[in-house]
């Protein structure tokens, strides 16, 4: 089955692009907006609407493969590609990539995905968001042309020893509404919660971490008092964007002692802390996370550290996994470019006994969420992010429902066979 035409449209994502550098430098909130000067290249304001480019691949069968080019909320930060605005990139895709796509055979995924993931235009590798969207559309097209789900395509080409698709834990994110959204998570009994968006020392962490500790204590008591079933024991997973390192001036001893204190506060719930330190570069962040992970393991602390910033590409993920720089690595899906890399990253982490968190960003779309959830299921990730958006309900609905549909379909086919 071949591609006969390609249609591009400007779309919106489920959230916004935020200038992380400006926010970390104490930009103040004004309602839903931020006050202050943008500090990251490409940003006209600290918060701007999230944009995507939708790709439709028209096939000679009449079917249509679909995908969305999207980038993370904090674009341009932590070693990532710059801000992705649709009007800037649609002309490039139309001129240089669409002509190559027309006529391509989509009967299998892996080889063609690798081709477009490694594509260069004018001597430069194309933006991660473009590679992300094109490979989603190619996966969708392969699934249609072979009458399989996207998860079954990935399983068959990357993880064929997996016979039965099964549910994997889902991690919901709260955004700034970290109290009301916890209640939503309790009602829906999500597996991991709440993300928390602890991205500012002064307002969210506390200069000695006191605000985060107070929040974890509140969350512990809230779940214990409001849960419908005593067996509901979600993992507490909080993203702190390097603010613990900022508060404790990157002193490993103080950071480790603080993390142990947080883990004790969270009991009986298991605690994960994502991005406890960010030195502003890949090597420094890797070394810091490796040392913190080692010290926590030596103390036997029931706590996991999750790597995020500077662990962006497939190469980065392999490097951090080899160095054991974190107990879990976030595979931040748009940052890897082609979704073929997501499959490779999950399987590599698992081969190294490192937790594989198939994450992403609130700033994605329903299409990218469904495609990456399919990859997470097919490769048996340890955790899958509910996305897009920050309202809990929409992202959890999209990912949970996609997961259940795919698993039920696979089970029905297994019984038929």
C-alpha cells in the first residue's frame, strides 16, 4: 500500500509552550498567564499557545494515516530543539518532505520510520517534532494497511516475544491545580500521581524544601481519608525540575537526606522524585543523578529517582541507563523524534534493569498520545503518562481508553486464533 498524497494543517495541542528559564527565575503568575520577560529564544511571551502540525497520509486504498507533529511544553530548555510553531515549519515540510513521502510503501513500519527519523534538510536533521509526527502517521498507515492495531505493529516488529498485550500503570499529571486534581485522581484510582509541577523554589518547593514536604503530607492524608478502597495505594511521583538542587546548592548529602525525609513522609505510599537536580548540561546532570541514585541505594531507601532533563534522545537514554543515572528514565516521547526510537528506548532500559517511563508532555495531542500509548503497551513500559493537557480527565481518558481498547482487541484475536 502506497502514499498518494499528504495533507498538512495547523493544529493546537492540549496545553501551552512555557519558557522554563523565565519561570525558574521567579516569573510571577497573573491568572493563567505569567508576568515578565521571556528568556528563551523564540518565545514572544513566557506562556504561548501550544501548536502542532497535523499530517494526513492518503493511501491508494482510500485509507488515511494520521499523526501530529508536536513538541514539549518546555521547548528550547534542557538541550531540546527550539520552539515549534506551525507557520514556521509547514512550508519546510511541504517543500522538502512531502515529495519524498508520496509513493512510499507503508506495508511495514520500522525501515521507513528510520528513514524519515534520520532525514536531513539543507544538511541539518529535521526538528524532533516533525520526525515525531511523520512516524506517527506512518505507524497509523502501516496499521491500516495490514489490518492491525498500532500496538500490534510495534510488538510484531520490535518485541515479537510478547504474546499478550496487558495494562501498564498510568501516571496522571495535575498541573498547577495540584489539590483539586489530586481529588480527581483519587476518584479514578490512577496508578501514579500527581506530577505536581514543582518548578519554582520560592512558591512550590520552599527554600529548604518545606513546601513540598507539606504537600506530600497533605496528599498522603488526602488519599488515606478519601480513597474508596483500602487496597488503593498509588505511587507518588513528583516532578521537581531541578529545584531541589537549587534549594540545596547541589550539595549531594543535603539532597539525599531531604529525599529520604520525603520518602518517610509519603509512607505508606511509594515515592518517586523526577529531576531532583539539573546542572544545566548533560554530563553534569548525569553525574549528579548517578551519584544521588548510588547513595540512595547504599542507604536502602525505598525511593526512586527519575531522570528527565538532558536525557532527551535515544543516545541520551542509552547513556543514562548505562551509567545508572536514575532508577527510572523518562522517555520524553516528542524529544526522541521518531516514535521508532521510543520502542528502542523502552526495550534498552528494560535490558539494563532500569525503569522505562513512556512519558511525554501535556503539550501533545490526542493522536500523539494514542500512538505513544500503543508503543508503551507493545514494549511493556513500566509507566505511561496520561496526556495531553493538565486537567487529569482528558489525558487519562485518552490513554486509559486507548489502552483498554487495544488490549481487548488483542485478547479477542488471540481467542479467535
